[in-house]
């Protein structure tokens, strides 16, 4: 049984000894989302994995990243033989050193990439149209009544999100002793749960939900 938003709110108030007058729904939702963001940032869940296919355009080196977007895992370009060639990451300094604009611009099948903010730049610049595949981590939607009613992660992590919210509330109430106790208990839960999550992450690196979408050329 999952812990939906209403249940998480109720349990949070039980742990803090408050009611919906002391701790409103909007207050509980903020605390729960703050804990949710922290857990998502620290651990790589399958639910964050995305795969997108797109077409590189001849003479176009810059492409927009998907949205929402957290981190790029890798990019593969499919050559004329159907072989997937994974690109290597390049530093901006190295790119500026290697890249030459104008008639002398290096063109061919891309072998490297750099990412700056929401833009991905390929090197060398594609000489023809190529199919490409990108694997990346997305940002999961916040908890919101009637929209996202439960954390989008394995059920065993829902309680971990709850205790993160409880600890944050205890700190707001200046009960730092209880906040530390709750944090310690949360850490114990994580220590007995992360191994399973790490195995799942390793075994299913590219088996997240596929969301077909297109990257737009800049």
C-alpha cells in the first residue's frame, strides 16, 4: 500500500502532535516536497530515467536539452552502418580550442559533446543527418493534491520522505533533539533500502519509461 498525499499529511501531523489548524495542508505539502526533493537529489531512481531519440541536422551543432531536465547520462549517434557510437564528454575549453568556424569548420559524425545550461553542443559538427539517442534524468513532478498524489518512487521510500518532512518540522519548532532523532531513524531506513535501489539502478540502467519527444535545433 502506497502512502498518498492525504495519508502523508495525517502521519506528519501525528508525529508533530499538531492538527490542520497548526499545520495547514499547504504547510505540510511544502515540508513533504522539500523532503521529496532531497531524496530525489541524493538517489538515482529508475523513475527519473528517460530515453529520447532525435535526428541531428547537417551543419547544426547546438541542440536544446529536453524539459524538464536534471542530468545528461550519455548520447549515442547512429552511424551509416547502424552502429551506436557513444559520445565522450568534452570540456568547454577543449571545445573552443578544437572548434574552428567558417569554411574550415570541422564536420563529420560527432564524437564528443559539451553541455552548457540547457544547450548541448556536438563536436565535430554533423556533416549529414544522423539518428541519435539520449539517456538522461528528468525532474519528477512535485506532490500536489489532485495532480501527483504520491511520491513517484518505490513504496518503501515513501516513509523515508515522510520522516524527512517530520525532521524539518521539528527544526521549525526548535526541537532540535527530536529533529536529530528523526534524522537518525531516517538514515537507518535509507541504509537498509539503498542497496536494493542501487541494484535496481544497475540492472535497469536504460529500462526507464521511454518518453518520445524531439529536441529542437537552436
